[in-house]
């Protein structure tokens, strides 16, 4: 076990990358250095452990690393306030690199670290295979970013989503198409769980909706490919005036460049997984013209999060990025539920999470309340637009 106050902001050091690649979990006890021990109440464990599987390496590290900072911020605040159940709180990180195989390894390792609650889940393709591992161990999951309906398919009562679902996001996407006057939309996915389910649900809602938008077809890009000429050619042939890309931002940047290089002048709408500030560093302002993105609540657009965002900037010298508020909320909600349960018994903690009411805790990212299926009540999806190299609220 490694006990250290490690920063994941920026690029991980060479030694850190080797540890993560080897599957070593990293434990952060912010606010106090605490000992190791199993969370078995009869052994009086010295700390309460939360676990977070995140993409800390690879394409999606720029998303996972700021989330790790947000977790550490929540843990630090909790420990400065006295911890929970008279104990300090630790966060155990595992790197899933948004990869299913890595997620399985990481989930098993976190189970071995005797965590009470899993608060990770940066991408659905990695979160889905971890479900049955945490379920078998009786560990409840508060998932801050992943939102594929595949996460709900097993029907586990221990899974709680803070990011809505792909079904709700699809409905919001179709509303946006109507608002923007889109007549013909082409839907493009990347084949991963989140992207595939969002594409399928969007295609279905477009067909069912009478807002004037016609579904022209669905295409798929291959993750890791350098370009997508066939997809672009099909979009042009279909005369789509909008492309809705449901995948992640690494492929989104390549697709946007290819479309604009082929003189596609239509609008491009990105799913929340693609609406990342890092994307705009990979395309030109001209290529970003007519680019929109769906987004979960982001601190810069949420007045109620202004004070928290200022603290985050002061601590980490950068803006809180996508999913950082949700990560912060997931850790705080887990600690709050443990306190309300009055025990580290995982079933009692699961029930406390399920029974959460707005009066129990105020979350930055949305209502502190869950529906019977584990989804957050009334989640919000913002519509953003690229402007002068940044995303702003669409008018």
C-alpha cells in the first residue's frame, strides 16, 4: 500500500505512470496521514475508505486528473471538519484509462482495499464492467460522470448516477435540434457503451419527434483511427445539416477537422463526453464555427458553484473542468451517507444513499435525491457553443 498526498494534476510523473500501469492503487489521506487497515468495524479501522476508478492515463487523463483533484478537495474538507464516525477519510485511486479490461483489474483491487463506497466512474465503457464486481462485494456506487443506460440494465439497487442518463441526454439533444432549426441530422458514434446507447436513443427520438428534424442515418468511427473519410463522405452524401457526435472528445476533434476539410458547413453537436475544453485546443476557430455541445453542469456556468470554483482554482491553479463538481459531490455524498448510516456496514450505507433527501446535503451539481432506478431527480444538461476558442452558454 502506498500512502501519499499525490497530485494527479497535469501529466503523471514517470514513476506514477509505471505504478498505475502495473495496477497499483494509490491512496490519498488528505488532512492527516493515517494507517492501513481493513474497514471491519469490529477491528476499529483507523480510517474510512472511498474508492475511485478514473482515467488517469491515456487519451482521457485530462478529464480524470482534474476529477481526482476534486475528490482530494472533498476529502480534505471532510477531514478538516473531523472526518466521519470519528475517523479520517481516505480516497483510493485506481486508473482505468477508460478501458474495460483495466477497469476490471482496478475494481478488484479496490475491493481488496476494503472501500466502503465506490465514487468513481469517468466513462461508461469502463464503469459498466465494474458493476458486477462492486455488486458482488456489496459496495454501493455513486457514479459522477458515466451515464449510459447500460449502467442501469442489471437492475442493481446499489448504483446511483449523478450525470443523468443517455436517454435523458438524447431527449435534450432532440430538443436542441428543433431549437436550432435542424432539418436533417446524421448521428455518429464510436461504438463504446455510452456513445452507442446515446446514438441509438437519439435516433429513436428523432424518428418519434415531430419537430421537423429528419434522421438521415447513423455512422460509426473507429477509436484510434487517424481520419474518417468514409463517415465524412456519407454525411455529405446524405446532405445532413447537422452531425450529432455521441463519442468522446479525442475522436471528436479528428471528425470535426475531417468534416471541415471536406467543406462541410453544417452544425455539429457534441455529447457531453465530447464537450471538453481540451477539444478546442485541437481544432482551429474556423473549424469550431457552428460547433455546439451538451454538458452536465460546469462550475463556470453555475452561480451557486462560484465560491467552490474559487477554492478549486486557489488549490490547483486551474479551472475546474468537466465532471469535477460531480466528483466532488460524489465524495461528499458518500461521506454524508456514511454519517447518516452511523456505520460502515455497506448495506446500511447503500440505503442511506438511496434515501438521501435535499435537506440531508446540498450538492453543487444537482438535487440530492434519487429515483427508484438510482438516477438523480431532474438532472441538467446545458447547451454550450464554441466561441473565440472557449465554450460559452448558447444563446
